[in-house]
C-alpha cells in the first residue's frame, strides 16, 4: 500500500501541543473532520477509545498508532502528528510517545483496508532511520518522503 494515498499534508502537524493521549487524538480527529474524512468527531473518538481499551496502541520507539473502524468515517485516512513534547500514552505505563499516526477507516471497509494501512505503517516504523527522519523533518514533504523510503 502506498501511504501517500491515505496521508495528506493537510492531515499532518509537525509540532502538536498536547499533554495527553486524548488531546492528541482529538486534535488529529478534528483535522480529519475539517477535510471531510470524519463526519462525527465524538462518535469517532468513542470508537478509538473502545479500541484503546482492548490494548495500548503505543508500539514502542516513541510511536503510537491509535485507530478505529467507525461509522463516523467517510473514507480511509491517516493523520500524523509529531508532538512538541513526549507524553505518557497510557497512565499506568511509563512508555512515552512523540510520533502519532491516527488511522480512520469506515466500518464497512474495516477488514482489508484497515489491516493494509496498519501493516504498511508498521513495516516503515520498524526502521530506526525512518523514525529518525520523522523526528527531524522540517516540512510535510519530508514526512511523506520518509514514509515512502
């Protein structure tokens, strides 16, 4: 899967101010709503929170990939944020997060599309070089280039 088909420059924030997981997810969700990818932010946030209850979406290496299949999503999309400061993703764990990829997929397309996006992101993010480029990128184009490498 070509991640550029689901991650658009307008859905990226290079220095997001957020002090909690919920704040980060809300701000990225609102960005996707502004682009018409999400119709109901509150409904989508409930679906994301339900998924978080199943297990943390922090995957290590300062990265989290929160995601949800939701009736509030109109088409598959990913929002990206590099947080201005690391945050504790889960209150009961010491793991911090600085890079957040929020995956939104319509409930009807949940199966393949959702897994393809998650797999493509995971394959990229396992490489330290990609994560370093994401941390150092100064433009949205550099973010896209890092994900395409």
